[in-house]
C-alpha cells in the first residue's frame, strides 16, 4: 500500500475512520464528534496506512471492509504487523453502499 498525498494525520487519542463512501464517512465522523470523540477520516486504505505510518497511534481504528481496490483487511493486517500499532482496537464495518436500479426508483425493478 502506497501513501496518497494530502491525507490527514491523526493526533494521539483520535479515532481514525476509514471509509471510501463519503456520505458514510461523514455520518460516522459527525456521530462520533457529537458524542465528544476526536476523529479524523480518510477515504482509502492507502490514505489510512499513510496516516497510521506518519501519525501517532489512534485510540481506535474504525475501517470499512470494502474499500475499493484495497480492502479494510489490508489496513488491519498493516496495523497488526506494526509493533507500535498492534494494540490499537479495530472495528471493521460492513455496509451495502451500492443500490440496485429498483432502489433508486428508475422504473426498472419492483416499485420503480
């Protein structure tokens, strides 16, 4: 995994949220912030790995399993294989961000 430029670097004690779906990532960030957590979000496995490599260990890593080309599993593998990150709690989330044509009401499926 190669770092991408312009990614945020989490501060110590910050939860790092990794999700390539911008709407989901923003929703999770806003929810955690409203509960008083310090959070940072990135949109790819590459950006997550770079942020983890360059910044302090986050208090929690919340990562979407399906991240496009690279998966959340690769991020978790990186965390577990890096001594200073190995004890970071990890929460892997799964979501169905893709909708069928019927879900969008295009008239091509039931109810559409």
